[in-house]
């Protein structure tokens, strides 16, 4: 299993290649001068191929910057998303910029009546070679634990766990602290399955608003934390760099690193070896 956390400034875009050659993109962040979708189709997907799945954690503009690259020949086989309706749509509208609102509506219109679907066999662990699980709160639950439109939209994020023969990576979208606590208390399988997560893609870009002591205790210390964050944004919670919360990975220079940010390291690639083993490489553009 290979997971690439792209350097997309403040946004979010993570690309998974399963051991069986399936492709999944979590969120559609992009830089003004660089498109993850262009990169994926140029380097990984053969002519005429397409992504097996896109997961949109939630409809905020920084997770949708690449949406206009989703042309007819690039539509995925299946998409995991929340419908942009009702109070969730209002939360996304109120907490997005005008441009972000346009991107959210465009994504929703692209998949209105979408017929791309596959069977459980096609999406299961035998086809993908990994365990692929996701959880989310209901709109009502997210509304109950937040006091702002932005917080509500964030707490509607899908949270995704990939398990490659005992090497686990958890992607948390923009889930905020109280939402994560409720998620852990709502789904007993979520609490049990995150135990032993090796690589944590920090909730809400590593901000303190997403740090959850409950999650970290449920994990039992991840080996390393990754945060997708833009240059100049210093608001990454210092606890992600502390041995109290993160084990750390020994780097080639002998140092131990607990937190990697796209701001400082560029694109970050995790290659799983199974049984808790993995390798991390970085690539500054």
C-alpha cells in the first residue's frame, strides 16, 4: 500500500495505491500552479483508465480546488460523499468563500444522479488487498457538538482508516475535537479499530481545534503524524511533536521525527510493508 499526501498548500489531497493496483483519491485540494489530478493521470493511470474511488471528506473549498479537472473521462468508478442538502448545505455555504461555494455546488452537480457504482466484492478487502473503513457523524450530531457553521461542516467529515496487514493509516478530514469524541463514543468498532494506528493524518490540518486526547489515547501513540498545511501557517498543535503523544520515527540522519508537515517537507509518501512496518519519503517540488 502506498499513500501520497500531496503538498497542496492549506488544502488536502491524499492518493492511495492499493497492493492490488486500485486507486483512491481523498479530497481534491490543489495548488494554483499544480494539479494532483493531472499528476495522477500523467504518472499512474493508463490512458482510458480512471480512479476507482474519490472520497470527499466535506465540501470546503480547500478540499475542492481541483474539482474542475474532473472531466467526463476522469470520473471515478464510485464516489463517497455527503449530499449537499439541508442544514449541511447551509453550513457549507456560510463557511465557504464565494469561490468555495461555487466549487461545492459544482462537485454536487457533477455527481447528481451519479450512476458510478461497484459491488461489495469490487470494494472489499480481497479486491483492494487492504481493509478500507470509513465513519462519519450525522448532520444532526455534528450540529449538536459545534457552535459555528464552519465547525459543523468540519465535523461532518468522513474519517478513513486503511489497514494493510497490520500497518494502519488514519485520515481524519477536518474533524474537530468534540466531533472526534462523539465519533469514538458512537462507533465502538471505530474505537477498537484505530488501536495501533501507525500513521495519523492530523485532523483539521493539525490545528489545536482538531487535537483529540481521546483519539490519541484510543490509538495508543501513533508512530508519526502528518499535517497538510500551507507555508506561513504556524498553527500546528505542538502536542503532535511531543513524545508524550507520538512515538516518533528515526530518520536517516539519526534524529527522531514525530511530525511531518507538507509546509516543511513537501509531498509525503508512506509505503507500507505490513505488520506495522512502513517507509516514509518526502519530495520538495
